[in-house]
C-alpha cells in the first residue's frame, strides 16, 4: 500500500479561511510552499478608496427609482430592470473595469472592483449579466478572433444580449470531462446535439457558450471545444427546472441537430479545456457571494434586534449572539481572502487552490446567514398571510433558505473543491 504523504503548510490553508493552525518548522527553499508573502499587511483604509466608495454611493442615489430600488430578500430583478442598470453602469464606465481598455476596462485595483460590487449589492441594485461580463466576455477577449470580439462584446456592454453557460449535463455535473454533447463538423458548420442541465438564466439568454465534443479521443477531456450558440437557432428547446424554493432559476436545454457556423468556435478545436480553466477561477470567485452575504447579515441583525424570545430580543440571547459574531468574523476573513484572489498577479496551483477555498467557504457563509434568519423568525418565516403588513424581507426568508441549499453545489460541489485543494495545495 502506498504511504500517504504528510500535508504541507496546513496552517496556511486554515489561516487563509479564517481559522488557526499549528506553527510548523521552517522548510528548505526546495520544498513546495503554499504561503503568501511574509510582508506585513496594511489593514488601514486608503483615503482614495474611501473617496471612491462615496462616489459610488452618490452615483446610485442620483439614479431614477426605476433603475435602482430596494428589493425584498429573494427578489429577482426583471430583464428590463437589469438592462437599464447595465446601460447606466456602462455610461459611467464602471461596467467592466477588469476588461482591457480597448473594450471599456479601467485598470482598477482589486479593492475598487470590490467596493463597487459591495456598494451596489448593499443598495439592492440589479445584478449585471455576470455570466457575460465575468465569464464569456474575458474569454472572447483573450482567445476570440477580432471578428468575434466585434460581434459579441458590444452586445454585452449595451445589455442587449444576455448569455447562459452550457457546461453541466445529466452525466457531467462537477466533472466536465464527462461532457457528451457532440458537435459534428459538416463543411463550414457544426451540427450540435446533446442536453445541458442546471443552465442558469437560459430562459432569458440570447446566446450560450457551450462545451462540446468535436473529436473523441482516448482521454475524457480530449476533444472538448468552446462553441458560441445562438439560443434562437432551430432545434433548441428550453425546459424550466424548478428549484426547492419553487423558483425558475435554472433550466434544461435540449439541442437537436442545431446548426452552428464554424466561425463561432473560440480558438482551436479540442482546446476548450484550456480556456475553461481560466473561466472557472472567475466563476468560483463570483459564486462565493461575499457582498450578498454581507447585505443579508445586516438584514439578519435588523431581524434579531426586534424579534422577541421570552421577553428579550434575539440579539440579547448570548448563544444566538455568539453564532452571529462567529459568522461576522468568518465573513470578514473571507472578504480579505476575496481581495487576495482578485489581486493575484500569478496563476497556478496556489491561486487555483485559494479560489477553491473562497468558493466553498463563501457558499457555506451564504447558507449560514439564511439559516440564522430562519432561526430568528421561527415559524413566522413559513407563514402565509394574504394582504398582511408583514415585512417583504421576512416573507422571503424561507424561500431564500431553500434556494441556498444549492450554493454548495453550483460552480463545483464542496467535495470537488476540497479534492482540488488537497491535490493543488496539500499534494495529496
């Protein structure tokens, strides 16, 4: 039996997501290290960043109520509301600060990007199409042709074209090497057949970027290609898949002999996995949902400050207060980890492992805040009182709790994230 190797630098893994670990003896320079720079960090707020935060708040306050309105917990903005918000951000030059300058980028620091997302989320602004801005947009810029960039990027910036991601399939969830959708090459076109599952916002999307298998090789991942598909093309049908909360967030997409021009292939045939690896790092960061959890933590504090149990508020209950403070501390640590991931200048195993830590711990915090909301309101969270004066936020607590069970599944299950951390950081 092969002997397991001792995990290396475990204390740094634990510390990265808010825990503590035993100090180890120094290792030689030749041994792999999973540690950040030993230079001290400055936690003081930068006056320029605080000035930018104020600027963002003024920008939001100046917009018309039709674009920015506070919404109750669990509310899903309509596509027209999201389009109006995308146009407003793009006009301000804030929609895609992480893109190249040629396409509207701003060369912002990670902190400024974080501040913008933090403040817009706190104000209840609509979500931009992050599937487009954070996932496929950067891939088209990095690997797409000039013609593809001219065709697809303007639609993202204007909010006129929404995207969905066609990766997961009935037999290929977290393991994308099992993708079975086939793109048969016929002259200057691909004929695509297969099924995509758990496809977020496919019922709203105009376009899909999909992993397909053009060539079948001996290895499971060989032959994966990155293809852009028009959702209005013949042979595509979309069926809603209702989640635990009863909402329509995800879909099944059936592709039956769909004709796609060869010019819609990103890069080269069989190289899709190369492009996807860069995309998945961004997806994990977005899936952590740190600004959303911070917003919900503030709502939780409001509930706990007014909800009575045995003559005192939940906030006065020391056991509940300890749970709340633990979540707050974990979220604070995750926020710094998020900034570390956003500001990383190097790509490789270390950066990828940190993204996995951020994703699965962020998803757990996102679930935890909904659990504490449910605990705070008790049975009132599942009441239905027609035409009552109940807070709309309270009415959405149970639905939010149910939907967030999916947070540790989406963008790669927690088990997959832990396996990747073990392989990339601990060399197991």
